[in-house]
C-alpha cells in the first residue's frame, strides 16, 4: 500500500487533469452525463473527452453526440464556458461487440488517452443472462484489452455497484470470491441452448438474486484477474444514485430507476402502494457526490500507482436516512409541488409485508387501472398513457425497489474517508465527497421538484394550475372513499346475520348513550 501524504496546498485535481485526454463509456447515461459535465466544468484545462457511442434507434453516434450537447445538464457550461463542449469527441463503437466495434483509425486517435472510465452497463435486474454478460462482463474485459494497447494510459476506473455482493450484510472494500468461475461462465454461454440456460439461470447465479448483481460481481472478478500489470486500476461502487445535491443544479435527475420512479408514479396518482421497511436505512447517494468522489478517486489512483486494485465503496451511511423518512417527505412534497394532470389524488403508502403489498396493489392499482383502461377504450377514448402497461411497469418496479427497501447493508468506506482527508481545502471546495453535507429534507424537496422539472419536463409556472386540479382530485378521492364505505355497509346489511350484528351494535351504543345521559342529568 502506498503511503498517503498529508493534505497538500492548491487544487491538485484540476491540475492533474490539465492536458490529459479521457475516454468514457456510458456517457449518455445518468451518471455518465454528470461525469462529463463535472470534468468539463471543474477542469478548465482538460484535454479531449472521447465518448464511446453506438448507433441507437437508427440515430448515428455523431448525431447522438449533438443531442447530448443539447442536454439540460450542460446549461451552466453553455452560459459560462461554451467552448468546453467543443472538447467532446465521438468514438463510434459498442461495448457489447468484439473489439468494442472500433475501427483501426479510432485506435490511433485513442493513443493519446490517459484516463479511462468504464460506466456503460445494463441496469435491468431481469436481463437475460447472455445479454447481461455481454453488457456488464465482456464489456469490462474488452475495455481492459483496449487499455493494454494505449501507450499513455495512467488509470482505468471501473464503475460497479455497492450491491454487487448484496448477499453479504457487511460489504468490505475488496473484490469478493466470484459466484462462478469466469472461464466457466463464458464457456457455458457458448454451448448452452438459450431455453435451457434461462431455466437454470436462477440456480446458476445463486446466491445472487438477479443477473444484474451477478454480472456486476463477475465484472469485478474480471478486473481482479486482469490485475494492474501496466497501469493502476480501481473499482468504484456507488449505492442508490439519486438526484443531485448541488451540481449541475439542485435536484437534477434524468432516469426513472428506483426512488425517482416512485416519486413520478406516486405524484401522477398511479402508484398507491409500494414495498418498504420504514425503519430500514435508505442508502441514497446524490449523483454529484458520487461523481465528485469518482473524479477524486481517479486522481488518487493515478498518482499512487498502486499495485493493488483499490475498491471505493461510496455510501451515505455516515449521514443516514430511512425509507420512512423518504416516504413521509415524498408524500408531503408531491402535494406541495404537484405534477400536471394527475389522474388521481396522490395517496401512496409503504407496506412491509409482501403478501399485504400484493393484495393492496391488486385492489388499489391493478384492478382500477385495468378497469379504467377498458372503460376508456369502450367509449372510444385513447389515453396518452396505457394504464395497463403502467400497472405492469409499477409492479416490476416494486419488485426491484423491494430488494433495497426491505434490507440494510453495512458498507466499509475507509478508502473514501481517507481520500476525503487527503484532499486540499481548494479541492474540497470544488469536489464534494462528504455525505455529511447532505440536508435530507432539502434534498427530498429538490428531488420531487427535480423529478417534476427535469424528468417529466413540467414547467414551474404550471404549479398553481396543478394545485387546483389536485384539489378536485382530493374531493373525488374522498368521495370515492365515502361511496366505498357506504357500499360495503349496504352489502353487509344484505346478510341477515350481519344485519342483526350491526343492529345489535347500534342498540348497544344507543343504550350506552342513553344511560350516560340519564346519569349526567340526575347529577345535575
């Protein structure tokens, strides 16, 4: 282990990146965009940022780069230093293809690259094993094979997940024993028929609960096996990445995965029940803290030139919050900053018991949404959102969230804490790597506002109109509850035994009231 010197003077991280060229995969993803933005905004003298982009939905990589440059995430850069965006360069390729699908000309361009970030991955928990391996495991192997050919490489940063070893309640900053032998896994995919492979997948990936965490763990094993022969390598493991604390703007969010999906669905009046253990710690990590920590870890990895693969667990357990706190804040703020055109009054609640959650989900979501969709179709109306599809997606989202919201993990964060203490005061002013800086109530407020503004593209000036619409939905919601109570009461009275029970209870109540009144009157 390389000895770590005391905090130096001056902002060393921007100075380190000055003139250095960077290669990034996954740059169009949520974390990838913030990584690009933070490198451009905090390192004014950085070299070119080469972004590995594949054609998507018949959109060429060059066109995708132009679309990326128009993203809201770069609004501040466009206002303060627009020339920085000219440093973005596209490298056509595909991490799921052999040789990354790179032409020979691209290899010559990349010879000047010093830093490589690999963050491209599939985030689907139910991804078929072959696709998950191509996207999450083989991509890491191919990126390291590319790095082996780069003459100026100084650091390879592999972005993993803190839940790659989620079967352990305590997760250290190390690479764990893999759930399978890497060569065996790759051989299995070559010879096993797809149907048979799908059948044995749950047993094969055990004790992992899904192909996402399985392949993330296998990718870490691939990194470990490759080692650090020519250049230092580190693994970065963030927890549940959510909206930004400060950069590029408070509350910036651009994906529907996890908590942001809960906020959007509940805010629109679609989601009414979700799986959660209120007392469980919710290890949510603002995206800008995650990326700032990744950038600082890159600097440390490159200058230390460690012969060991360093692992950084990036967590907020130093400054914890709970799922109950999240639920309470969400319920308050989605009513304070309502979404446009909600289809029902937001009244979501968390349930810990899986069976109770399924029953309530069927009664409060599945049945009403299916009925509403069929009624609208029968009268010739076609809603903008297919309510049946929305119901199915929310059910799947509940299954994914339940994995995190019913369990707790204890993450070692010694490497991140040591990194924090090593940064100079100037670096700390630029890069926030301290979870203790989070005010959770304020973050939740901005999370809801950001989901509305950046994810759903709804304008702030429409909030008052949205509040008036929500007030109408409130009265409709209360009316529906009252109608349901009266209907159940009426149905109960249809049964003779229930009718006798109800009348008996009413007679008992009348007797108690009459007796109490008589005693009070007699005393007077």
